[in-house]
């Protein structure tokens, strides 16, 4: 059954193309014959006209008679031109013709001639070209081209159909024959098999559409999940294609590099931010092999602090670059704190033993000095003993500093309100003898802190300002920064001669050590503030002097402006 169907399709295709070719060929022959018939009729009429003119002309006035007869005929368009020639072929008279176009009887195409009866003159007539004849010629040309094209189709179409249509159809019908018990040996079984195959193909197409929709849904979920993960990652992530254009970025990249959606598919704006300028040479140093690790540092003018960023760059096989930029400032700070605390713990353990041993020695020495004062009452001896006593007391103060550093006092916290903080700051201002001012614009709040230790820290900062410059003025400001209480102590003195962080290192001081200063005051103060969940930092002011800030968390639902 399938073979007969295929043969029928091939025969119908060949018959259709052959019939079209035959019809066009017959049309071409008919039009060609009609055009030839019109041309013959035109020549016949021109010959009759030349004969009539030759028999009408009077031999006594050939030129005048000829023009009188032919001019109206030429002007009417019945003929295009007429001429009368002598026996030598010279023109005697003519109408619608010039000497350059003079015809030669028997040689010039398109002219028809007749001999005059009384003379040996010859009359020639050129018939007008019919517009219908031009149409027939164009039609003949078109039909000839169409006939040639159909002939080419008749040759190549069966091969094309056999390759692209009939062969696949033959395979489908063979498959269709397998779906009926009759094996496709009768039309009913073949038709049933074919319809069953069509149904199966339709079901398969539906299954493919369902799979495609599920794949698209999974891709959308994966894309949304990836976007959400990049958004909450905490690190800046962006991708650059092989041409150096930005292809995607997350929220952290937008904030760090000041990116916008208009930067997508455009060159990455390296010069827009300081972070971009620092990252560009790192990216340019990336080799073709793969990944690279690096870091860069920029200055945060808002918090006046250097921020450290870790960079991980990965290049894919298609030269797309993925960049991960992580702010590791907090990690570096924690590492530094751990190192400082470890060092300070070691120093504290050593200082405890040293202070104990030296304290016993100094106590004994102080007792011997007291005994000496009882047996010597002269002025010179008393002065020497007083000087020795002063040095012993100074050494005792140093030992006490060691002891306070080693003990690391634990705060006994309590809720302190606005009035408590103002009172603590005013007590510290009493050290400046009228050159200190307390300023606050914050309303009620509450913090959890040790009043005695907090007062000791603020007083220590004010005392340092006074000792650095006895004429320095001090201003203590009480404000709020985010969820923290901000206590700022600013002076008009010479400022810090060393780095702000360096000033908090143990035994680092610019004061005279002979007066008992061991450089432990700021170190102990920072440890106290951190033990209460806060932070103490210092820096130089742009207008001169030093600025120390204390940040302590405000208790929730109790702070306000």
C-alpha cells in the first residue's frame, strides 16, 4: 500500500509539472504564429498600397502627384514612409523619409516595392509598426522564459521531492504499516496506522513542549535563586565578558563601584570610583591560565578609616571574568585585636609577677627610708631623704600601673541615662579648670556600662589633653551615631605625634616616663570600653588637636532624640 501511494504522489507531481509545461509551450506557439500572421498581413497591405500608388501617379507631374497621394496616408499612420525611385535608385519624391534612410529595392528590410506601369520608376512603402505587434513580441519572450523555467523544474523537481518529501513520507508510511495487524496490505489498515502515527507524534510533541516549559521554569528558578544568593552574599560580585564589557553585578557591586543598569553591556567604569581604580591593575595582571588572589586598600573618608578588600578573580574558558571583592576590614581588625589581646595577656602575666616582686622591694625600701628620717634631723640629710622618698613613690606608681594593666578590671554594668553621662563628663571637665565644655543635643537614652570605669576612661583622655598642653581647651560632645552613644573628646593641643592606632599599644607614649607614665593609660581604657561592648579610637583633627571617640551601644526601645 505504501509503495502504491508513493508512486501515485510521484506520478501526480510529474503530470502537474508536465501539464503546466505543455500548456505554456502551446501558448508560446499560438502567440508566435499570430505575430507572424500579423507581420505577413502588414506586408501584403504595404505591397497593395505601393501598387495602387504606382498606378495612380501621372507621369507628367510625378513629384507633385506622389506627395499629394502619400502625405495624407503617412500622416494618418496607415504607413510609416513612402518613396518613388528612378531606375538608378535615386529618390524622385518621398514622404516621411530622408536621404539617409533611402531604401534599396530588394535589399532593405521592411520595405515593399511596386513597378510603375508607364515608366521604369519604382514605388516603395514601409508599413507602420503596430502596437499590438510589440505586445505579441513581449508575450512571446515571456512565454519562452516560462517554458524554459518549467522545463528545468520538470527535470530537477522530482529529484528534490524524492529527497525532501517522498523519502521521509515513505519512512513514515513504512512505520505506519507496522501499527496495524494487516501490515498495511489494505487501504483501511494503512489509513488506521497513519492516523495512529499522527496521534503518537502529536502526543510526543506535547511531551516535548511540557519538558521545555519545565526546563524554562527550572532555569527561571535557578536564575532567581542565584540572584538572591548574590544579593545576600555580602561581597561584591560582577562579571565581565571577553570584550571587557560588564555583563552582570549584584547590589554590593553597585554600592562599591557606583554601578547602574546603564553600565550593562558597556565597558566597566574603572575610573568612576577609587575602588575601580585600585582593582583595574589587578585585573590587567590576570594571566590567561585561570584564577588569581589579591587585595587592595582604600580610604573611607566618611569614617576616616582605611578599608581592606580581598579580591578573587576567575577566568572561564570563553574569556568571561568573574570578580569577587570582599571587605575584610572587620576580619583584619578582629585578627589585630586577637593579636593585641594575646600580647597584652602575656604582658599582663609578666607585669603581675614583676609588680609583685618590685612592690615588695619598694615597700621594704620605703620602710628603711622612714627609719633613716628618725635618726637624722639636719637639713641636708632631710633633703636627700625626701628626694629618695619621692623617687620611691614614683617607682611605686609605676608598679601600680603594671598592676592595673595586669588585673584587667571587669566592669560592673548598670543602666546609665542621659544625666549620668553628663555628670561623668562634667567630673572629667573639672581637670581642665574652666577650659572644658560639655555639649549634648541628644534626648533621653540608656546604656549598659560601669559608671566608675567609664568615668576613669573619660578622665584619662581629658588628663592626657591637659598634660600635652596646659593651655589646651577641651570640648566633650554627647551625640548619637546609628544605634550607639557617641562621646567625643576634642582638644586644641598639638595633637598626636604618632598614628592613632599606635597610641593604643601598650608602653607606647610620648610623655616623660620619669613622672610615672608607662604608656598604659589608653591601652587600659580601650580594654575597659571594649569590655562594655564599645570601641575607643583616636585621630588628629583637621583644624588641629586630637579627637578621641567612645562608641557604646544604646539599649533598645529606650534611646531617642
